[in-house]
C-alpha cells in the first residue's frame, strides 16, 4: 500500500465519520422536535408528575443525598434520584419541574442517538433512533418525566450488549470500558430490566469467550445481585380475581399486537376472535427470525416477549386491569419498542415485508394519542418559594396527588 492509498483511505474514513456525525445531530434534533410535538405542555409549562413530586422531590428534600440509595416499589431508581439531587443542589425550587423535564428531554435524545456508536455494526441507524420517539404509546406516559425514566434508559442496555469489544490504545480502550460499565450501573440500578437481560450478557460471554465479554457479564451479575436484593425483599402484590385465559388472549392480541400494528382506535372496534388470528402470524415472524439467524433481531424480540411475560406475572391476579388502553401504557412501551427494533434489524436480511409492518406501526402511533393534551396547571409557582419556610400541601398531577412538606420547626 502506498502513502497515497493510506491518505485516500484515511480521507474516506473521515468522510464516513463526518457524515455519520452530521446524521446523528440531525436525528437528535428530529427526536427532540418529535418529543415536543408529542408532549408540548411538559416543555412549555413544566410540572411535577406523580412520583416526580411525592417520591423523588420530597425524599430528596427530606433525606438529601441519602435518598439516592432509597428503594421505591421494590427496587432502586438511581437515574431519577440523581436528577432530583442535581436539581436540588444547583437550582431554586421554582425551577425543579423544568430541570426534571428538560433533563429527561436530553437523556431521551442521548438514548436515541446511542445507536450511532462506532462500536455498533448495524444498518438503519436513523430508524432505530427515531423509533424511540415514534413508538406507539398512548398518552405518552413515559416521556419527559423522571418517574418513568427507567423505561427510556433500558434500550442503552441493548446497545451495550450489541457493541463490539473496544479497540485502540490503552487510554481509549479504558475510556470505552469505563463508559460501558457506568452505563450498566446507571441503567441497571434504575429499574429491574438488567435482571431480565442478564442471561443474554452471559450468553455473549459463553459464545465470544473474550475477556471484555466475560468481565461485562461479571459486572452485570454484580449489579443484578444488588437490584435483586431489593426486589426480593419488597415483592409487589397485585390483588384480583386470578388469571383468565380469555383476558390473556385479548391482552396478547389487542393490547400487544393489535395496538402496536393497528392503533388504539381501530383495535377497539374489532371483534375478539381477530386477536386469535394474529397469534399465528406472530409465531410465523418468530420462525422467520430463527431461519434468518439474525441474533440481534432475535435478542430484541425475545427480550420484548420476556418483558411482556414479566408484566403478565406482575398482574397475574388481575390481567383485566390492563385491557383499557389508558391503563398502564408504560408496561407496553418496551415490548413495542423491542418488536420494532427486531423488525428494523431484520431488514438487513429480509428487505420487503418489514417495511410494510413499520408503515403500519407508524400509522398506529400517529392515530393513537400521539399528541398529549395539556395537564391541569397546578400553579407550582404559588408554592415553590415557600418550601422550607412553612408546612405545605402542594397539589401536582395526576389529579389527587399531593406533596406534603413539613415546616422548618418540624422534627
């Protein structure tokens, strides 16, 4: 190879990297714009939502940095706790809702563009990135609030799993490894999802047998043990009438497959027997992935199914509570996204049928409460300047939720 060839090769590589960087910036901007379109009130008139106020803000106020390792609902929530600590330490109370929501905006954009990592050898990066913000998600529950930040961060675990081992000089490799471990720590201690994904990290270590994959699996094991200790000590209990096969079929057909591919409005008007017909189609798709031997697509779809099964287990005594589209849309956010990712990734081998499915999904999203209505204004500004000076009962959304703040003389 001549010097000229080396220079030309270097120029081509720089050109590819420059083009990819520009594409990443554009996709990031589009992601931010889509989030604004879907939930404009959260950015124009930021307000605390549910556990944003009564758990993360209030416990940060009462416990300080000690709140970071305080479990809630049976597990740790590291990411929202860090956001709450950041806002508490650096900003006035009146700015807290805006800091929460805008940090969520930046985090969501960061997760979307994480698929542009140089250590990922994949196609259709813009589709994978934008699917995070275009996914069918009735009422946009998980977007732009720290309460549901765990659902947004979960795709970073898949990105880390799919990355190749770092290369380059010692400093560059060390930086890459450290960033991977920090992401695993942040995401793994912000929800229960690493526990469900841990077998895939073990599988990677067994197949690849390189030191990076083995150490990665070891880190995942340690983080999982920490989170599992809290999950085991505080198991969630859902009361109800017990499992019902008819309800289960409707959940799988209407809520999972129907609303993903047809949207909320069309799904609501279809008879129940239609959902039974969708199940064989899903099984055929699963078989197609097996035939294609596309492991990333298989991992995404398998993880989506595992997440859905975990939801069924959580609500095993009352599956019917999940049938209305407005009940627990967050529980279907990741199964939807993982199914979409599996379809997109499979297009590397199957070129036609997947694009039709993605078109259906996009239409389903745009027709299923794509844009949220403004929340009732709870007038945070009327209370924020008095926090710490007198006892307060601060109303927040959703309706009926209140933050109860003690005065300075309370013990």
